[in-house]
C-alpha cells in the first residue's frame, strides 16, 4: 500500500485476475474449490462471484489454470519455467529481480511483487507487459523463498484505533499496520523497531509488532540509533559481555614475556589520527649495517585475550567489524580491550604480533620474521605531527601542531627513523604504481561538531606523507604475511579484489569525456595506468569528487576469501588483513592461522573459513552503509540552515524519478525530482543516462554542471530536495 494511501487497508481498484493468480501461485500444488477462492479473495457480493465464475472459465480455456478435479482449480505452470533471484527495489515502488539463474536483471512492476521486499530471495516467472512483438519480458514473483529481514525502523503515525509505521527506508513503499494497544508504549512521531508478523497481500498492508521504542524522531541520539538498527548493528554490549570481559586477565607477566621476542628496548612509536583512542599498530626502527634497517610492524595481540569458543569471541565474530559513524565508533571489542589492554599506548608494555623486516635504504628485503612479541612504545604521534617532522626535519613540535598542551622536543633518533621510513614508503609506493596499482586518494567528507553534535562546518580529509608512510608499511606486512602462508599452499584468509568490469569502465569513460578526460580501454594490461592518469588529471578540479566516486563504483568490490586471486587494485599476488585485529575480525582469523602454521600444524579445512569470510564481507558492507547513512544524516542537518540559498553543483546520478546533484562547495548531495523541473517535461533516457526535455530536447546528463536552490532538508527521510535553476556551461 502506498504511503499516501496508508489510511486505507484495502485498495479500491485491483484486478480480479491478478488476485486469482496470486492466490493460486502461492500454492501451485493446491487445488481450490470455488468457495475457497471466493472466500480467500473476500468476494461476498453476487456480482463479484459471478465475475469469478466467468474468469475461471476464461483462464481455464486459455490454459492459464487447470481443473484436475471437477470444481477444483490450480495454477497451470507446466510450460512456464521459474527462476530464482533477489529483489532490488527502487524508490518508485517498482524493482528489478537480479538473477544469475536467468542470466540478467528483469524489471518487476509493483503490482507483481507478491509482497516481496528489497533484497528478498524470490522465485519468479516471465510475462510480457503490454502488447506487440516488442513487448519486453518482465518478472512476476510467484513466491518469496527467503526474507532478507523482518525487522524495520520507522516512525509512528497514530490514528484512533491503530498505528501505521512509516518505514525509514524509502525502498519500502508500504507502511506497516500495528493494532492498538501496542505491547510497547509508543506515540506519534516516535521512531521504533518493528517486526513484521504478517506479510500482507496485494490488498492489505503488512502487519507487525513494535519491539523497541528508540525515542522521539529528530533527536540526535534517536537518529543515530535508528541508523544502527536499520542495518541490524548493535549500539552497545550486553551486561553478560561486559561481565565476561571484566574477568579477563589483562596483566603483563614475566612468564608470558619470556615466550616472546622482546622489542622493549628498540625505538618504537605510533602514528594515528589525533582523536584516535585505539592504537592497534606501531613501528620499530633499528639501524643495522651498511644502510640496512630492521623495521618491525607491531600489531596488537588481540588473540592473546580473545579466546575461541567464548561468548566474547562469538560476539566479535557476529559484529565482524567496528562501525565508524559520523559522531562515534561502535567497536567490535569492548573498551577494556580496544582502548586499554590491546591499545599500544606510549610508555606501556604491550603484547604484540609482529612482522619484522631487514630492509636496505633502496627498499630491498633480505630477511623477514613473524611471531609474537612484547613492545613498549616510546612516542605517540598524530599524523599532523609526523607530517611536520617530514616537512621540516625538526626535533621541535610547535604548539600549533602538538597534540599535547604545549610545544615539545623529540629525540633526533625519532626524526632519523621517520625520515628513513618515509623514503622507503615512497619507494614501495612507486614500485606498486609501476606494477599496476591504482592510486585512489579520495577526499573524505568530515564534520566539525559541537558538544551537542550539531555540525559547525564541513571539511575534507586527504592523505599526507605521514598517512602514506603508515599505509605502505601496513601494506607490506599484510602482503608478506599472505605470501608467507600462500606459498605453503595452506588454507588462509585473503583479501581479494577482482579485475574491473569493462562495461562499467566504458560507461565511466562516457562520463569523464564530458569533462575533457579519457580512459584508454584498448589494452586490459594498461587499464590501471589509464585510471591512474585520469585520477591525477582530475585532482583539485571541480569534477574530482564525482570522478573519484564513479571510478570506485566501476571497480569490483574487495572481499574476504580462502580462494586467492590476488588484489587487482593494489597489484599484489598475495594480500591479507593482518594489521587491525582490534577493529576487524578477519585480522583475528589471520593471527590465529598464522600462529597455528608457525607451530607447524597442518592446513585447516577451507570450507569452515570460507563461510566466515562471507559473513565478514557482508558485515563490512552493512557497516559501510551505516557510515554512509550517518554522513547523509549530518549533511541534511548541516544544510537545514541553507534552505532557500543557491549553490552550484555537479549531477552525480540520474534516475527515472530525478537527478542527484553534489554541491561543489561542501560535497553534500541532494535531489531534483523530475516533477519539479519547470522549464520542460523531462523523461529518463537510460541509454544516454540522462533526462531529456520533451519540448526542447535539452539533456541533463551525469556530470552536468547545474545551479540549484536548497528546497528542503528533511531529517526524517535523510533527504535534501533541490530546485533546478539552470544548466551551466561545461
């Protein structure tokens, strides 16, 4: 039922034939009598029942239904193959069924969804909507095989005798009916988590029960918790988990130290964001002989505390990743571990798992070692402080850069170490680029928040030399650990990245050409270099954010797997995630497997780990979506103060219901709905990925520069609506 008709439980106009088919298709093996059909369809009037008799006769004559026993009818699906697929809903209420079994995506009209919702697994048949030989095949869903989820987040709309829950996800075009009284007290405009108990039909809204009241809509805490709830992500740990964590012995003992390689007297430091609380990696540096160095990549030894087959390990696996929202981190591990025992804080002895390399000043590696260690970090630097050291080679950190209260002095040995490792990082990066790695250096949108979590301003975060220094040594450790096990042909957890899709790259090329750029797609081996040239060409230009985003979208998604195919984006034959076990469960699995194999144990079964890899990959996607939604929420909150003002932007998306525009000044994204264009009546041309005016034939394509006015900024929908002013010169 559409949202603007939510007060009516029964549609006033529906097809008797469609409802008859829906009933028979739900149970294709069942045989229904006339009375059973009439009752199920709620046909009580004589005229309606006569119409049903007529339809049954016509459909039987056409072979659409059958009458195996006199007076009993069933669906005739003998000559109609069915396929399995996943529903991908759009905001219009229509959708597509994505089906590997059928071989391509198929459009499904909202009237043929048969209660299916976004990401549900369904069985469908093909039918041709409309007449003529050119009528395209569309999907008709005959059964929902598996529900993607049964819990939703929405806002309460109260009437006299019932509630409707207006679901936040705009791909859910039906509201959910809740009878009064609700077991959990709710009121108008509350945001709630609701579980569907009856999935409804073409004529009835789904029904559900409220299982949690998140609070009043519009309040910051409510909205952030709602984002987590939408993706099934936890907002906190249970008391049982907290109690278990409190019982873990986090002391550092001489007995345990004796089992480890001791780096406490080796120069060691961390470089992290200035607001970081968990420090899961540190670097050690020692000068050897004749321009050779010993460099250690030391990672928090989470598995020393996180034991298998415990409720804490089960919880960490279920979460699989920390979630980084716009105003907070929802950690994978409780604070006792993530911010205390496992955090490599300066001047504290810590257990670590390390990758240690002997590296020449030219970047050659002659020896490597992996194993458990103990360290005591000498210094904690923010990226800005390390950047200052690289730029000035100074031993004095000035007050405007310092994350301490005042300026401070550092040892000359630290400056020497940072400068030497920065030179090595440049060499590693240069070799990666020459091997075909892709250089994504996308600006990250960040918000400066006040103490009430109100956005004061937008700023953009870009990696400097100090970020890249850390990145290159983390990449080195990840690659070498994966290579060490991979060459032994033992089961391992890899981070893999497939080659890009040429069709998507061709579409990308069509967009960037509008800005005067070009991708050379003639040779698959040279595509990475061509992508890097494109990214370098757009750097600092108004179209950079759009091109960076579209290029990332054209790439395959990196995932976890035991089946190694290498990492295309990094140009590595072997790659794993070893360096962040505080915030990623795959790194925990890598640590356990690495130690298992260092102890000369045989290879484990890949099937067990492949299932865990799939789980971690899917949780990573959920976390990324939640992070994106939290940024969108804050963008809307920020733009509320600019309603009525004019901005310039770039068209970042084109759909059949409107265009998305990214504002040039602050990277916030809003939508111009197709019905809101006043200069012409526009239609969507999918082939050209553009809106085209019926009268003028003017095109508004992806990448077009436009001037817009902020029409509204709706926090409930997390949506910025724009009004079109004019198209600008390219």
